[in-house]
C-alpha cells in the first residue's frame, strides 16, 4: 500500500501562508500550536496542517470578536472595583 503524501513545505513557505515571521512559526510549533516535522535542524510542515490551522484561527477570531473585550469593564461599577481589589 503506497499512500501518496503531500510534500512537506519549508518554514519560510508556511510562515508566508500564515502571514507571520518564520521565528514566530517555529515558536508556535514548539508550543504545540501547529504540527511539524523536523528534518535535521530544519522545521517542515504538512500543507494541510497549515490550512487547518488557518481555518481554525479564523473561527477562533470570529468567536472572540463577539465576546466582551474585558468582562470586568462590563460589570456594575461596584463589582468592577471589587474585582480590581481582589475582593
């Protein structure tokens, strides 16, 4: 059984598709945000993993856009003061 696999892409190519600096992409990979393969000292990425990450990020951003930016500021003034003072 020979399954055809998509070729791995470089950090530079994946970073370009994501619109970030290559060092940012390597940090994300090391933190487990994006799967990667290490070939020697070089990071490589599966194109479909990059596409999935882009799609997931867009969904997360859309969900966060509807959430209040700072729930403490949305509280009743007395509650906001209590929250800031740790009460």
